C-alpha cells in the first residue's frame, strides 16, 4: 500500500506514512491527473479495498474535473457513487500532488459546529460556509430557498479607538446578542471577523422574510448601548442576497457583499438587496481606482484656491487649497467621488504629499504674508510621514512656515491621539499654524481643544446654513469658546448676506464661502487680490 507513497520523496517520509495510516478518517494522495497514488487503511475500508491507481471520478460521482488549487488549502463537498457525502479538505504537498482528508458530512458538521467565536459565541466562517453550501437549493442535499445577509457595523472603529478595545469587545458581545434575538431559531448567525457578521436565513417563503429581518436589524442594532458607564450609538449596514437555482456559495456571498457596499455608499444605517447592475458599479469603482493611481503620474491633478477674509478688516488673509481632478475622459471628477476611494486604498498619502508640496510652491509666489491652508487626511498621520512631508515642502518651496496652515478633522485624532498630538506639536515648533476643520460634527471636539492649542477653529457649514435657535446657540458658543482660548473662528460655507450678518453678530473672526469668493485656479489669485471686499459680502 505504501509503495507509491514511498517512491515519491516529495509526499512523505516513512514516519509520516505511519501517522497517516493511523488516522481514523480517510486520507488520499492524488496527482495532477486526479489519480490516487496513496490511500490510508481507513480510506481503503471506506471505499471498497485497494483503490490506488483509481481516479477520483471512479469513486466520487460528482467529481468531474482534475484537482487544481492554488498555494493554500481549499475544501469541497464530494458524493460517492453509493450516495455517501463527504467534506474534503485539499492541501497541496508539492510536485503537483494533493493530500485529501475526508470526513463524512455528519461528522464534519458536528466538528465545525463545535467551533465558535471566543468573544461572541457565534459560529465561525468555516461553519457558515459549510452550512451555506448544504442549504443552497442546487446542492446535493437539495436545500430550500435561502437569504444571506452581510452585516457591517457603522462607526464601530470610532468607538473602539476612542473608548478602547475593552468597550469595543463589550459592544460586539451586545451586538451578537441582538442579532440572535432578531433572528429565527433556524437561522445561522456567524461572525466573519472584526465587526463583520452574516446571517443565513433558511427556508424563506419570499424575499419579504429577508426584508423584514433587515428592517429589524437596522432598528435593533441602532438603539443606544450603555457600556462601562459610556452611552454608545452605532448603526448597521446590511446587504441581502437570495440563494436560488444552482448558485455557488461564493456567488451568494459576493452578491451580498455587493449589496452591502451599496448600503454603505447610500449613507449607511440601511439595507440593500442585490440587484444585477451592482457588479457593474463595482467594476466602475475598480476602473476609478485604476485611473486614480495613474492621475498623479499623468499630472491630472491641480489645486484651486478659495479665499478667506478677516472680518475685522474685510481683507483677504489667505486661501484654502482644494484638490481638483481633470480626467481626459471623465472630465472634472468631484472630490466627493474620489477622496474616499483614495483613502480606502491608501493613495491619499501620496496625493497628500503632492498637495502639500504644490500648495507651498504656488503660495510662495503670492505677495505679502498670505496664508495657504491645506487639508490633511487622518491616514497621513497614520503613515507617520506628515512631519517629513511638511518639512520637505517648506524646504523646497522656501515658504515661511508661518504662512502654512494645516487643517485636520477630528478623525485624525481618533486612531492614535498621542502620536497625532506629538506630530502637531512638532509642526507648531516649525512655525506652522494648525486648525480644526468641521468643528462641532464629531464626538470629542471639546476634549481635543484642551489637549492641543489650535490656532483656528472652523465651524462646519451645516451650522451656518441652518437658521434656527439651536444653530444660533452653537455658533455663539463656539465663537465665545474660541475667543476665550485665543483661537480664530472661521465660519465656512457662507453663501448669503443674511448668513454673513449672523456670523458677524456672533463675533466670528473669519469668513469663507461662495459669497466672498469661489475656488479659483492659481492664475486667478493675483487678479482676485486686486478686488475689494465690502462689508455686505460683495467683492468688487
């Protein structure tokens, strides 16, 4: 029995063969043509005696193709010609040979279901995939119609980073409990990793069953949690795919993932069913990523500049650098369409370095002490290259550091506050100004003002646009706070004379918006400086 095995030095040693021979489950070794070159004693007993020299199709009725797998292990379901189902684990062992370990389905199910996520107690990925394969209507076991829901928590990373992993773990446990309560007894709830979950609904009567569950999940998971003395609010995005016909598990999972992506793209805290066009959207996104990678090399980016004014003198204090992408086919691609993609694939670091250098080089040609403000991404802090990028841009441009203002959002402070604060202090030591952008939209803005002395606070445009008592109170409070801390206060998004009057009444120190100046190319900056800003917002 061992002759073929021993002749192949790439398969196993004599001691390995003894180990294989002692195993209580069938083990086969096959070559690239699916011919069996070794079978342990359990395999021989299970499949009718001497089987070395036979091929997999000789034994398994549903096995129709040669074995071909990549560098790692894989699994599949096999059915013998006597209608006995086996779970097969395939491992490449060199020379085109593959070792196949087999378990009768009943034992395999018991084996995988005994495994559970240590934190939440939910099923793991292997249990989920095995159950999905058995449940699909087109499988050997002839399952019933199923629905697969892919779930992703909204704002979980923010909670984990700000309140700590201990609170994050408690939150995951609570979420798991709510998922169980929302599901039926026969549904399988699994955790795939991190804050990613799946629910497999078996035997659904119609798509409405999945829709009702998705609605329950969005409502239930979005309710407030109290953890370790903290009140926590998150949401959940849900992608739903229906399993039908002869669909493979990977296809159903892919469809649910695509639907989940659409739910996130639509604003999170909602659910989406898979539709046949979503794969087209994914293809378009990938094409966008490819074009984005080429944009820097092909010099398709440029900067436009929007002025901001000192309200005490009605004079231009500087310009905010705004990234623009002019694609030869797509035309002008709005930042909202590509900045998020650049952050997801890490390109924002390289793009951010280009923006810093270009803004400093172009601002060096401006007269006087005009300031250039540059937005930086949280990922630039995470990459730990921001200080070096700023230093290089200042050195190459010759720009006075006091004329550079780095704008950050609260998101930059969430991932690693100590490291970010150290970087900000180092920038301040260079003479660079630091401002907090979109103030008032996050969770911990006030605490960050205590930790770092910002030069400026920029009030988010949402508070400027709304003319209601709450927004007025926020404008007044932020302005008073900034004044007491010695910080300048810029109101963003000012578009009307009434809005300008409101922010003047609330003692904001600076203004920026379409009313006082739209973004412009570098070539238009000089001519704009020759125009006069009137108190009502008109620029002549």
